[in-house]
C-alpha cells in the first residue's frame, strides 16, 4: 500500500489584491508550506469560517490571535471565538525573477504586542 504524501508538498498561489503590500505586491507568487500551526508574526494562508485569507498571524501576550493586513486601511480579523484552520505558512515570495525566502519557524513580527 502506498501512502500519498502530497499534503506535505509546497504549492504556489498568486496574490489577488493589494492588502499585503508592500511586502507582497498584487499578482506576485507566494509559495506555501502546508502547516496547521505557526508562530506569531508568520505570513499565513488561513480559512476563517467559509473565507480564505492571506494575512499576517499575530498573537498578543494574552494569547489572543488576529489576522493583520500589511497595507493600512484593511481591517484586522479577530480570531477569538471563531473557527479557523491554518492551511500553510508562506516560505517564499516571487516577483518576476526576484525571490525572497521566509523561514516558517521564525516570526516576521511587525507588530509585537
């Protein structure tokens, strides 16, 4: 019997809006490492209820978690009392031929609380 390990394989997505600019411009490609857990400050793809989001995952000192867009003007998404599933952590961004790596085990925290 063979076991399918594709659930562990990295996969690409294209960013469809400007909410994560300037770090992740619209139409850039992000590479996701499947994971159900992450550190505060990680950039994640996450499902909240029926909606899928690409945001920065932030946990404060009281263990309250929220999703934050990098570009001002987008609302924070409070995760307290909601059902959510982290689908994966962004490990790379591609803009044309330029690539930037992100370490999934390190926080990319811009909002320490």
